[in-house]
C-alpha cells in the first residue's frame, strides 16, 4: 500500500510523468526507426543476401560497385528526370490554380474539392485506371488521339513515352496537394496590398507578379523542397504501371532498391548501399529547409 | 473605392473559367470513367471502338475480383492495418507531443532533436533493416507486425506538440489544484481542447496508411495478409492472366471508403495536407 502511494507521488511530478507519456513512442521510434537507420548504414558495408549465405564485411566494396553499375546510374538518372519535370509542373499548375481559386466563392470551393479528389485516391487505384485508359489496344485515350490523327501513342509501353506518362499521372494526382498549401499561403497575404495596388491601377497579372509571387516565396520554397524529397522517393506509380520498364526506362532508385533487395538477386547489402546513397542525396537537399523550420519553431 | 474592371481583366477572367473547367474535366474524367467501367461487361471494355458509357451494366467484374483474389481478406486487412495503426499513432503522438509541449523534464531538448532526426530520414532508407528486424522478431505477415512500426510518427509528435503548445498556461495549474493526476490533466483537460488537431492527424494517418503500397508490400509475403494497395498492385502485375473489368472493380472498391470519408470530413483532409506539407 505504502509502495503504491510512493509510486503515485513519484509519477505525479510533471518531470517524472513526462517519461511515461513519452514511453510508447520512444520505444517504437527506437526499435523501428533508429535501430533500422543505424543498421542500414552498417549493412551497406556488408555482403548480405536474404538467405544469409556468404555474409561478410566488405568495406566500401558495395559503394564502389554502385559507381560502376550502369543500372544504378540509369536509376539515378531516371529519378532526377522525374524530379526535374514532375516538381516544377506540379508547383506551376498548383500555383496558377491556387491563385485562381484563392477567393471564396461557390464555384471556387467546388473546384478545390474536385482538384483534391485524386490526392485522396491511392496510387495503386490511379495507376490501374490510367493503365487501362491509356492501353494501346483497348484504351479510350489512344482511340480519341487516333481520331484526331495521332497514331500509335504508346504511353506506358513506349520507351520514350513511359516516363513522361508516369510524370503526367503523378502531376494529375498531386497538384491538388500543392494547390491546397498555396491557397492557405495566398489567403494569408493581407488584402490591403491588393487594394493599394488596385488604386494604383495595377491589373490582375501585375498583382500576381508584384504582390502574390514575392510574398509567397517562403511557401513556394517549402513546397519545392518537400515535393523534391517526396519525388526522389518515387516508387508507387512506377511499380503499378511499368514495373520500371520498358527497357529500364522508368526504373527509379527506390524501384531498383526494392528489386535488388526483395527480388532476384535478393542482395540486401547492395540494396542498403543504394538506399544510403539516396539518404545522402535527400539530406543534402533537405537540410536547408529543416534548418529554417527549426529556427522558426524554437 | 470604385472598382472599374479593365477590359484585359475581364478577358482574363473568361480565360480563367475556361481553363479551370478544362482542368476539372481532366481531373474528373478518369475517375468517372473508372466508376462507370467497373460496371461494364468485360467484352464492352475491350470492344472497339471503345465507348465511355457502354450499354449494359453488371456486377460481373466485382464477382470476378472477389473470386480471383482474396479481395474480402484484403479489405479486412486494410481496415485492421489502417484503423489500428492510425488509432495507436494518434494516441501515442498526442501523448508525446503533450509531454514535449507542456512538461519539463531532463533531456527534453536532446530527445526532441532525436524525434526530428527520425522525421528527416525517409522510410526507404530503413526499409531493409526493418524487414530483417521484423523477420527476426517473427512479425512478418502478422497484424502486429504491420501495425506496430506505424504506431507512432515523428511528424505526428511534431504536429501535436504545436497544438498543445498553443493552449493557455493556466490550464494545468487549475487541474493540479483540483487534485487531478498528471495523466488526468492530459486526458480530461488538455486532450479535449486539441480535438481539431487530433482529427486532422487521424485523417493524415488514415489516408497514408490506407493508400500505402511499399510498406505493406514489404511486410507481407502471404497472399492472405496483403492490403488493398499491395494486393491490387500485384494482381495487376500479372497482366497476361487477368481481365480488365475486375482490376477496375478492385480499384474502385479500394478508393471508395476514403472518398466517402472525404465527402464528410473534407476540411480535415485539406488541413492535414496544409499543416503537414510533409510527404510520407
């Protein structure tokens, strides 16, 4: 009885209770995030396959192998191409739509709801829909294109069209996401700026470039970096539609990691090495953002 | 102030509405096409020339998807995984966020930095060790194994911390004077005040978990344990042997639950995106 009371007294000091509040999350984060992260760095230095045959420390051999692996360079190149086109397209379309829909009217609200619909849908379902809609044999879109004179549009199945199609599908699915963030940003700009410039006789276009754009700089920068980080991890849309093909033309880094680790050759060590290289790439891009974010919050 | 619309601004707003309507058609068309085609007969889906509307509607594709893959199992697994991990994560995230926002304890700063560090590391980087670890712990292909690693998130902790931090300071003092325990203060006084944040985080987790592909793909190997996203993706990968109709019926069934929730809780979907900005 006395013990219980002591425990109650102990735990009801805020400084002690805090640890109990933290406990579940701390255990989960340590076991399922911190340990795997450290393990990833270690495994990248090992030869290791899924059957644990011939496991052993190989130093930087995996990294050296990556630098001479043309499939790795191909995957990196495809990922960079994806980022370079997907991110700007998503932000420009998101921005133009957000600018058009920032004021509150019934039409604008309805349009916003519609544009957000694909964000809610899974990439698996979206990929299935687009694959069949764009199928060169039975698809509705190739049929319509043929009617207006564009023949044999191969989309996901063409070596040169597969990546642009994956990019277009991703922009279609995600621009509503960027739009929503930017609408909040635009609504946060004081109306007085616009009123003052209206008195000066500035038109909508001029207002967009001289008020909206400069004052939205931080939000845009935030979107740019988070979209870039997300896009560097591109996997779902490729996995559901092209599986990296045709001829590895859409194989991205994460797709390559997954295939190397969980399909033939089940090479976990090498897959870890590529994931560590991806981590370095992502940290390099995201550090400036986090630095800024934490400085504002602290 | 007099508002005189110049001719160019009027022209601009005409162009604006035309463009917006055009984009709306592009966004809606695949979704509507999906919803209609899932009810078409297989021979109408593959007929030439293709038609959007078709002539006869049937549930045949739905019957086929349930008979060719364990669709009912997938739905059950997705519900258990998504609801289980969302519920636990919202609870644990908010408890931890509360501790960081309102309580003073030793090592607070360093622990918070550790949380933020895990937020910066993408899942793909930990994927392989996580798989090995789950395998060693016997968690692969189990509900616990699917749910536990997703039962908290650094982002959720970060977000709940800022919700709790915005509450006035006198609240805990009042609770302490009333003789409430520390957990009582959290649960009875503070938690009800951050319900909007809790709902936003719930939607955030629910959407991510329901739609997640790579994670369940990796953590489940038996067909009986797959989620909707993973199961359908693998089903489609088998192009040669499958009909088109069942793929569409499966896709429609998999997006429907979230779309229905979206209709009722739209506000929270949008805030979950705008407060996050972080993609998982």
